[in-house]
C-alpha cells in the first residue's frame, strides 16, 4: 500500500476558500448590521417617531428645557413638586437607581415622615391623606410623573402662591392628566414638567 497518496487540489485549496468566505461574510454582515440596519432604524424613527427618537424633549422658544421622560426638582411653592428622587444628584440619568431601603428600615420611615411633614408645612391639607407617590421614591429615581391625587393634593398651595383661584389650578391639572397607555397599560398620571409649564403660561389675575 502506498505511504503517500495524492492530495486533491480542491482539498489543498479549501482553507483558502474558507478564509475568503469567512472574510466576505464578515464584511457583508458588518455593512448590513453595522451600517445599513442602524441607518434604516434611525431613518424610520426620525420619520415616524421623531419626537420620541430625539429624547421626547420639551421645547420652549426653540430651546429644549426638559425631557418628558426625566423628572426635575421643583421646590418653590408656586410649582407642583415632583416625586422625590433617591439619587445623590436628583434626576441624574447617568446614576439612575432607587434607595434600596426595605419597608422595615428606620431610615425609610424617617425619610417618609419628614416628607409628609414638609408637604403639610408648605400648605398641604393637614387632614388630607398625603398620596404615597409624593413621599416615596421610584425605582429609577427619575420618574417624571405623579398621580392625579398627588397633583390635586398640591392645588391649594400652588393656587395661593400664584394668586389664582383653586378651580383654575384644578382645571389645569384636569387638562394634564394622561390616561392609561392604549387605555390598558399603567395608571393615570400627570407629567409635572408639562403641568408647571402650563402654570407659567397661565397669568395671575390683575389685582
């Protein structure tokens, strides 16, 4: 039996064919998935959902002032206050997180009690139950919404600070209540930034 058998030229060149095929496949999928697909998705997003694709920005006078997706801190009595943020720097999207305090943690109890006291001292109804979303943080620390109950609780304080009738401020809250997504998902909510912008656009009556 011969010790050496002839090797087919096809076999000898197969590694070159495989290397060429692999290189072409790499180049093809790099262009397809790295260039064509992102460009296609970006184009569809800009054409069909440009507001959402660009960060859901709130623009006033051609200047972006906020995003509908990220809360802002308001402390003046003439504004509706947002849900508390657990972050070291409030509403910093680069450090999104919750407080991670359990329900039996004394620190959580003390923080909630202080927020309740602050809300009532600022002009909240002493006898009314404080909505839970006004004194607890969300899981992300970035929540831009409060519940309608959380907004209505603040109507008296905001109306007094603005010199507006309470029914006018309440009507602004009514106009800014967002229903459930598709009528099914989530709960009714109020975007605090949008509501405060509506307040700024509403002039106080002349005295």
